[in-house]
């Protein structure tokens, strides 16, 4: 995708597109946080069932 240039600077909308492409969205951060907690909880459940130390405490 070719972005238009204005003088030496890129158009403002072009900079916004670049930032959005590089930075994770709030939704992505929330999903990763939930997945991490879910993974720890499943690990703790497995540890409790197997008599091992809990993942969230180590």
C-alpha cells in the first residue's frame, strides 16, 4: 500500500495507520490477559489433581 506524502511528511491518516498496525489493541491486550489467567488456573487444577505444587505459587 502506497501512502501519500505531503511535502516531507506523511499525511496524518498515514501515521495513524502505522501506529495501529504496530501497537496491540485494547481488545488484544485483554484477550492475552484472560488467556494467561486461564492457563494458570488450568495449570493449578492439573497440579491439584496430580498432587504437584500450584503453578500460580511458583
